[in-house]
C-alpha cells in the first residue's frame, strides 16, 4: 500500500452520506464526523450527499476513494457497492455480495445456522401475511419475541413483546418499513456489541440502557445509556462474544469496519442478532468508543478505514 504521506498528497476522498433511506439523519452525522476526522488528518475530503448527487456526477479520478457512510438501503444492501464497482472506484467496507448477505437478516441468520453459530429462533413473513399467519409464527417461537423489519438498521421498526396478543400491531409497524418482517425469539440478558476491523476485533462493549432495549433513542439521543468497554480477554463473556463475532464476520465475508450486535443470556451464552457493515460513526456511536479505548483518535479510526479500503481493493 502507498505510504501515508503519499496518500495524503495524491488521494481524493469522497465521503458518501445522507441518501434517502429512513436512516438519512444518522448517515449525515456519521459522514460529517468521518469527513472531519480525515480532514483533520490532512486528507483532501469532499462530502457527497447521494440524495442530490448521483455517483455518475462525481468527478472520480484514478486516485479517488469513496468512504461509504450510507446507513440502510442503498448503502448497506450492496447497491452502492455495485455502482462503485462498475465505475472502477475504490471504496471502504464490504463488497456488494457480503453487504447484501449481512443486510438481509434472514440470510445472515441462515449463514449463522449453517456454521453452527448461535442465533435466536426466527420466522420470516411477507408483508401481506394474515393476522393468523403472524400469530402462528409468533406462537411457534414462543414469548417473548422481537418483531422487526427484515432489512433495516438503527433499530427502526423494532418491537419487543411479552404478550403475543400484540404481535399483529407490531407486525404492522414493521411492514411499514420493509416488504418482509422477521419475528425472532427475544433473548433476555445483557446487550453487547463487538466492532471488527478486517477480522481484527476491537474491544467489546457491554450496553446498559434505561430503555427496554438499545433502540434508536438509546443509540443516538439518550445520554444516560451506559457503555462498558472491555478488553477482549477481560472476562469469559468478553472472550466468548469476541470469538463468535469474528466467526460471524468470517462466514459473512465482511471487510472493513463492521459492528456485531449480540445478546448474552443468563447462562453466559452469546446470541448473534446481526452484523452492521456500515456502523454509525456519530458522537454516540460504539465503534469510535471502542477505538478510543485503544487510544485511537477519531482521525486514527478514519485513517484505518481508509487504509482498509486500499488493502481490500486488490481482492475485489
């Protein structure tokens, strides 16, 4: 890979952010933070809101790099990666196929099951499923359950239910955001997340929120959410969540920075929920918190994302 000084003097970096997904506001925050971090590190950075500027309108050059900070559809579902591949542009994160595999929760969970990785029992339903079909699926899993869109992030449209009589209203809320809805066994216990950078785990984080679960407000708005950053060898549970997270990323074939979300039950068993291939990079976000535990500044973290983009370019 080219030297750091050469990258700074020759590379043109375009941070793709915004977009039209329901996660637009968080994407704007993430992209702004990453753009600022790279600028402070001495790079030539431009911000591109894909809601108003199509990729074909960007003045790409041979030394251009796209840093993808588009959360949700278009950014995490493989679409923007396919466009960048067709344009011959180097970009951060996972390739189109791996992005799609992780973004669709049912595909990811099937991958986990195929490799004997623990993930909660689940059923996938089309948005036009009847109330009887929805209730039957929930009863097969057994309360408590989680109802959520099959392909959304930032915990949008997610409901946890102990009373299955409420499952239809939760299903209706989820299908407003997606054509498919996932009903999943709710694991009671501690919430954990493990950031992963190219198959190297950053420090795992245990999350304690005053809310029922780590939802949109807890992630981005609530200053009372507690984050406990641990070393990967600080406890048996920390080691377990780290190991299963690395296995999940390995089998999904992700690259760049990912964030693995898990629950740990009362017996200390980690359960995989999902892998986010473009995790948040806001002031409340977890990847920067884990990086800070290693002594990395935001600029250090953003540089690692950039270096990863160049390193993974040869494999695409």
